[in-house]
């Protein structure tokens, strides 16, 4: 149950439109619901600002379908990460409006009449090869209600490409910088802006990149202050952090700060 639905229920009780027994039945499901192999956290949006997100990898398509059905009975949004086409096909059986994004492996059902798009989150990549991880971050951030700008292929090998977008970078409330190889882009971006930067190392690179470990260590050892680092290829984790920062800035400024 999201905060808007909870407020609506309380208003209905106050006005007499809904009796207390019906309200109690609705609230009884609020903490979580146990279904077969999962416990669905219906309280997540109230605590954390966004509904529970499902990590599909390691779950069978039937398990993901059951989870999606339960979540959509009590909410308008379902977001699944590391999903396969098989997961999508099963979820589509209970949600014909499900969408699958193949490259970032995202599964989305969004039934809101109008998706919010507040503040400003910029997602920048070092190269085109970082696109899938960046799209996981960008689409996740959009589903979480953020206005997102994409700046792709602006890495340090052609640094003038990044400098051409300095005005966009400085308009952001938070920036997600995605890079493989040596992972230099986030440090450079952090040195150009006053907002927080979330660095995402990717597994892109030749042998000595060790599947993204070189980029991860480079980002963790950055001398640029104001930068945080998430795990290798973790576009969703970057989006979750950036979304909280962005929404806090918007709340603090009293409007759609950008």
C-alpha cells in the first residue's frame, strides 16, 4: 500500500464512506503477505518511498508471476530486475500491460494514471558498451518518479563530449555516472559539479579489468569528494540511491528543484 492509498483509506473512514471493519481488513495486509515461497512487503513504500522491487534472477518464472500478481492486487507498480523473457511471459499472463526491456533486463508494470517526474537525475556513461547498465539505472529511476536525462558515450577518451553538456550536469540534483575500463568518468564528473554523484562500475573491459573490479577499485579510491560507489553493474542500486537523494532535494526546496 502506497502513502496515497493509505491516506485515501483514512479519509474514507473519517467521512464514513468505509467502515472500520473494512479498513481493518485492508490494513491487516499492510506489513506483508506470505505466498508460497515469498513474503511480499506491502509496507515498503511507506517506509522507503517506493514499493518493493523484485530481483528476478534465481527465481522461477512462476514464482515471479505469483509475486507480481500479489503486488499488483495492492499497488499500481511492479518493477523486476535481472528478468528474462521467460519471466516476462509468465507475468504477462496476469498483467497484460507488462513491459520488458531486454538490454537492461527490466520487467515493468506501471498502472498509475500519471507517473511523477520530479527533480532532475542525470545518467551519464563512459561508452556505448555501458548502455545496458545505464538503462537499468535510468528506467528504474523513471519508474521511481524522477525526471531523468541521459548523457551517453561521454567518457574520458573524448572528454570534450562531456564538457559540451556541463550545463545539463550542473542542473542535476544527483548524477549517476556509469563506466567500465578504468572507471574514470565518475571522478571527472564529481570534480565538475556540486551535487552528489553515484558511481557505477561496469564489467566492460579487457582482461586486466577483471570483470569490473579495476573500475570498482578506481572509483573507491577516487580523490573526488562527494561521490558514492555501488557494486559492479548495479544500475538499479544506483537508481535507488539517486532517487532518494533527488526526492529529498525536492522536498527540502518545496518544489521540482532541478
